[in-house]
C-alpha cells in the first residue's frame, strides 16, 4: 500500500473494528438511531467551531456531548430522543453553513466523509478510541445488559447507574464524532446499524453476535477501501453499498435456512 493511504486505512480500520461492536449495545438498548442524532449535532458543533476559529476536532465531540447530556438528564432512552437531536442538528448545521464562508464545503465533507484526507490527529484519536473500547466495553456490557433485562434492578438496589450510562454515552459521542469527521455520517451509521442488525438475526449468543458483527464490518470496510481506491470512487457510498448487499445476502440465506 502507498504510504500516502496507510494512515487513512488504519484510521478507518480502527473505526471498522469498534463501531460494529458498539452497534450491538445500541441495538440492545433500542438506540440504533443514535448515529444520525449525535452525528447531526456533531456536525453542527464542527460548523460552529469553524465559525469561531476553533478546531473541528474540539467542536464536533462537544456538539454531540451536549445532546447526550441533555438526553441523560431527561432520562430518555429511546430513538425518539435521537430523532429530536437529528432535527436540531440538521437545522443548526444548514443555518451555519448558509451563513459561513466555507461552511457549505465542510458540511458536505461531514456528510460524505473525507477518509483519504485523514491526518495524524484523526488516526491517533481513532486508535485511542479502539483501545478505550477494548478496555471499557467489557466492563460496561454486563451492566448495560442487566439494565435492559432487569430495568428495576438499578432503582431498587440504589445503584449509581448514571456512571455506566454516562460512560457509555460519552463513548458513543466520541465514536460518532470521529467517525462522522473521518468516514462520513451515513458510513458511520451503516457500520453501527447493519452488522448489529445481521448479528441479532443469526447469532445464538452475545459473544458470537459481537464477533459476527465485527467480522462483517471489518470485511466490508477492507473491500470498500480498496475498491473505492482502485476505481476512483467515493469511499462512503461504496462502503454503505457493500454493507447493504452483505446484509441482504446474509438475511436472505437465513430466511431460506428457516424456510
């Protein structure tokens, strides 16, 4: 591989390993819509940061974090909260883009992704995100699963549930912010949603489901990266297209098996 594309490849590789894993927990909590809600707020934060002369790597996570904190404070755990975030972020992003100098170009970059232009900062953050996920998710997962299966347990036993819920929200915020800036909004959503959707329909255990989703996301990412590079195509649409085809193929195979 050309050295020019090595850093973008590693940046996306870290995200392709982490996002499907995270997607399983979002689907379990019925919050798979999180990407679109948080990503729009992330984009709005990035646009405002640029208008104020601040790095988008600072403004992007802050925008998403504001939404996550508001949702946590309101006690809302559903896709409806993320739908409100998406509308608010979409409105703010387009208004800032319409009144800013380079806002329109940045808005397109955040939606379409700019993986091939990822720099050292994006690569470092993606790597740290993966390392943090490997450390934190095994600790958070049992508590988050218990919160879904036994929702009254935290309240009855007066557990400090806000710690793991807030920790998970922060992890999602950082993941969505860096993924939106690197691979684009829809590619980020596809990696969070599609592999988890497939694994929930085929896996017989939580561990198998996580492994299946990671393998699917990673395989489609590698294929999309080199296909887009070889045929000079935009990376985001190629990745989303491959994920959708893989999803339809696997689910069709599952239907025939049970038929």
